[in-house]
């Protein structure tokens, strides 16, 4: 009985393998330009001294004053960025002083407003860190949808070519979709510890475009 059952199982396995068609891995991608309609900028206050408590008081006061100005500007969002306090050592590897830095990150579609605001913040003793241009979330989603549709169509066209050339029909066995591109385009990046002059102002921002790419990969099964 056991031998007969084993024979039936093996026979079923071979029958299933015979019914399965050839598997083919393939991929396709599509890229679309997305307008850099949002600007992201960071500003920070940094101070050095002997007392961490005094540094915190100075830096926090600068940040609080900056927040009042930023929040008074319509259409510009702000959130806290990186904050750090660390010791500065002398030649004897003993703590000589302390340095503290606190950062704010601004985001807005009003690129001109952000550029003007950065100039005002620099006059308040804040330094500009990074300034980048990138697609806003809603712009990126729209362009990703367009690129996804094109990539899927390209995947289907490629599958049709393979199946027709072999005289087969095809169906999808596995499919995955990946998004890429659209990374922030850096416009300005300050060297660590180097603040811009209080009279300096960021150069006018040229938005440009970012390339958003969708890659569709998967596996198709060919059948007679």
C-alpha cells in the first residue's frame, strides 16, 4: 500500500512538472521628469564655550527667535533637525571646551520666500546648512503613477515579444515594482563649522527637474 501511494505521489509530481511551462525572468523601466517644486533648507545655531549649560541657553535662544520668524511666514513649514553637544579636546586629550549645535529644517513650495527668509535668518546669527530642491510629495506621486503605467506597458510588450517569437502564450507568475530617482538636488552646502556672512544671501534658486524612475521586474510562464 505504501509503495503504491509513493508511486502515485511521484507520478503526480511528474505530471505537474509536465504541465508547467517555461519560466522567463524579465524587467522593464520607465522614467519621467518631475518638477522640483519644493525647496528644503536647514539653518542652525552653533556656539562654543566652557559651560554646556550656557551654550544651551545661547543656542536655544537663537532657535526660539528663529522659530518666531519662520512661523510668521505663510506657506513655510519647519521642524527640528539634528542637535548635538560634544566636547573639544586639547593636546593633552582633556576636555578644553564644549560645542553645541541645533538645527531647523524648512520646507516650502515658495522658493523665493524661502530664499528671502534665509537671508533674514542669517542676520539673526543663524547659519545656512543645506539647500536642496526636490519634487513635492504630490508631484512625485503623480509622476510615479505615470512612470508605473509606462513601465508595466513596457513589461507586457516585452513579454509579448518573447511569447510570440516562441509561439507561446504567457501569464504573469510574479511581479514587483520599485520606485527610484527624484532625490533632492543640492543647491548649497556649507562646510561644517563655517557660517555665512550675516550680509550674505543665498543665490536665486533655479528649480529644474528630477528624473523619477519605475522599474517593473518579474517572471512570466510560457504555455502552448
